[in-house]
C-alpha cells in the first residue's frame, strides 16, 4: 500500500448559519429553519438533500494510514472548523486516497474548507476519491436499497462491525478501514504479512467516548 490513506466518516446536518445568511427566517428557531429549507427544496427540486455549502459536518472520524503508522481522528472539538483542523493537521504528505462509502468525502471536505476560508492540506488537489460501495457492493443503478443499509451489511459481513443500526463514527471508520484493507489484499495491493501488520496496528487504536 504505497499510497497513504484517509478513511473518513462524516455525518452532516443543515448549516443553519449559512441558511440564515441566504434568507430571512425571522424568529424561526433552528429546527424551524431546517423544516422551511427542506420544504423549499422539495417544492423547487423534488428532493430535500442538501449541497455541500449547506451541509455542516456535525461528527467526523477518520483512520489515517500514512504508510507506516495508523491514527484515529475524532471527535475533535465542538465546532466544524476544529474538526476539519484536526483532520488536516494529521493529513499525510504525498499521494493520498480518501476513502468513504459513496466517494463524496473528498469533495465535501473541500466544500467545507471553502466555507470556512481555511487552507486544505498540501497536495489535496492530487488526492484520489475512492468509493468503497462501488468495489464491495455494486448494485443496479435503480436498486431501491438505501446506501447506508448496504454499507452496514457489508461492514458486518466483512469488517467486524457489531449488530447496530447507528454505529459511532469512529467504529464505522475503523470498520471501513478494515474493509478497505481487505479489498487491498484481494486485489494484490498488500500481501498477507502487510495486512496482518496493519490489522495489529488497527487493534491498538482507542475509540473515545462518543466518537
């Protein structure tokens, strides 16, 4: 595994501050703003999911593999900027693969760094976005099963995740890394010895409360 890897889990929610800057919501509380914006999106575009400039990263966890050592990032502070800063401080140098389930994490990080006017890690523009779902659970484009459900099934089957519908971000990040490592092994990128060494390092990572 010559390319460093960042296996990321990011849970997002409406960036209420950004929404208020774009429209006058009067005395509505945060929940009211969220409902109003969702209604507007449904009326205009027939869907309620939000683009990156309106999606604040609420919880973030990542397994960072720089090729020599593993580290677990998250949780990191109460504010999104602090979470991004902790991740960027641990970002490996050189070529990096950003791994998540749907392949959107790299673009989300860039979008949120842009919102906060904060520099991305050196070399970020050359990072590769890698979608685990495309590799381990390819499905027809019109398949109705939710992506999150498919992921949990794969993480339980092949990555040691426990039977839970809402794993903590750190537990999900570790399971995603284990599944990514399994993919690297079956495709010949790492051999059995390298895989075992990385699994041993992974077992040493500590998951903090609420991570």
